[in-house]
């Protein structure tokens, strides 16, 4: 008999879910706003976009985490939003919505075909761990770059983290968040003027399909989301010990969700990598079998984001960026360490793992595709080359 989420959850799991949502929304909401404005969306439409995205992420996080008993975290496609912000100028919003629907349909078909599942199984665990470590490296470094900008704030957060890890490891991130917010309040770093309460109301936009827009916007959105989001997301689950989660049904689910919510602004949903790593580590719950409750908690917080729309985004944006960066980096230190350990544990694959790590961490972008994909590709080539030699 399966235990219930109510008995399995813990304060640390709820905290991990909240931090994942805080980091995810605060770090990339501005990009989504820019993408919506580039498409010519009105203020009401922008609120509808945030509402649809929050609703889609909330439903998929809760459903997948509950069903698979694993912390399956979904997110909007941040690289996709960046692509849209630079590509939608001059394109009618109806055609943009049509491109979103085309990308969602391609995602759904890939998931139903099982092709993504077969590709994901071909990625060895050391390469997946190395790619994850490379993706997360900048977040770990951001703790110390933020320390230079806000030494008192980030210094107190760092000290709180060390003390918490020493005497209360399960609640270290909760203590860091509390200390950070209290310090921001004391130093008057919270932009209270930005805080406003605005509920989201769905705004339907009927899609129009133009071949040039489908190829120029929809296809790149699909490719960027698959290579820059879903592949690292699958690697995060595998590197965290949740390889039992079937990826293709999850991809199908995110594609279907995107297709249904596209007319309201839900442009692309996918597996999360960075925010997922916050919920898959021991800081979320000491028992890996109960970390799925962190995914459910994240889903509930995403639903609140969707219901409250732009008001919640404004609340998150009121805090200084150094708080968000420091919180994310400290929450991911354990995951970065375990990923590096997994990447270098086997002598035969160590060199390939290091190459994967370095390329993924470099931040290079070729042909509009992020470094995570190129790190994975380079690591796989090296892995199979050296394996064939041996």
C-alpha cells in the first residue's frame, strides 16, 4: 500500500518546492514578459500568459510527481522564451500562437513515438552527471559573485548555510531563505513599490498558421526546448537516481499541456533541470522515495503563481537579484558535488565526463543551441571513442 503525500511530506520538501518556484519564476519571468511584448501582447494577455504557464506547470508537476512517486519538475522553456523575445518582432500574435501550437504538436508526437526515451537511454550515467554539473556550475559560482555585489546580505546567507548544514542540515535552505528575507527587510532592499496584486484572467487568441512562421518560429522553439531543456531535465532525473521515470510519457504530457494552453499563452512546457535539481537532492528529503512531495509542493506553488498572475511575479521581482542568485547557488551545492562525483567516479569515462562538464559549463551557443546540448554531444563522442579503443 502506497503512503500518502501528507504522511510523506516534510517542511524541507515544502521549502525545496518553494525555492524551486522562487528561483524559476524570479530568474526568468522578465524573459517571458519580453517574449509576450515582442509578440504584441497587451497587459491583459501578458497576465494570461503567466496564468497559463503557472497552471500548466502546476498541474504537470503535481500529476507526474504523484503518479511516478518521483520529484518530476516541469518548467516553461526559458531558452524558448529568449528565442521568442528576439524573433517575434513584426509577427502577428495570432501567427505566434500558431507557431506555439505547432511546436507543442511536435513535442507530443515525439513523446508518443517513444523516440526520446530511446535517445535518453543511450546517455551513460557519468555523461549525464557531468552535463548536469556543467549546467549548475554558474549557479554555484553566482553565490560568490553576488557576495561581491551585496557582501552583507550574501555573507549572512552563506554563514547561515554553513551553520545550518552543521547543526540542522534538513532545514539549512529554509534558514537561508529566512535570513535573506530578514536581511533584505533590515537593509531596505525590498522594492515594495513593485508589489501589486493582480489576478490572471484567461485571454483566448485564435491561432493562425503560416508556413514561414511555423518553420521560422515553431520549429526552432521545438528544437531549443528539446535540446536545452528536456535533455538536461532527463539527465537531472537520471543523475539523481530516478532513471525509473519513463521520459516519453512525461514529454507527451508536457506537449499535450502546451497544446491545450497555447491559445492562452502557454507557449512551451518541458522537463526542468536547474529547479528540478533543488527538489531531487537530500536537502529536499533524506529519503529519496519521499522526495516526490517536493515536486507536489512545487506544483501547488506554481498553481498559486498561475492564479495570481503578474502579481506574484511582481512580488518575486521585488527582492534583489543577489538574494535569488545566492539562494539558488546554496541550494544546489550538494547537487553539484554529487554530480561531479558521478561524472569522475569511473576511470574509463573520467576524461569524457570532464569534457562534457567543461563544454556544458562554457556557455557557448552554436546555431542557436545551448552549451548543454554540445556538452552532451561532445561527451558522448569521447565516451564511445575511448570505449571502442579499450
